[in-house]
C-alpha cells in the first residue's frame, strides 16, 4: 500500500470526481461529495494532512491505490 501524498483540497475533489463522486454542496471551506450511498467531506485547504485524507477516503469507501491512480490521471 503506497503512502498518501500531501495534496490540496481542490486536487482531492478533482480525483474524487474522476472516481464518480459528485459535489452535492459546499459550506464554508468544506465540500461535500456523494457517490450513491457513500459520501465524504473534503476540506478545501491548501494542504490536507495525510491523516485527514486517509479518513475521508475511508469515509467515502475509496481504496488508496484507486485514489492515487485518479490523481495521476
């Protein structure tokens, strides 16, 4: 399992949208995405800490390998 990169909130949203998530709404600096019954909240910050990123991927049911592949696509 590869380690998670340090990325921005916008990059995380872009990768999740490539994986089929859609933006439902935004409140302040938090963007809520949904794919079927799975959902996740992405903080729109300049840098997302790796623990926060791991938590939101777990919340959305996304594998780390799939997320990293979507980042580079």
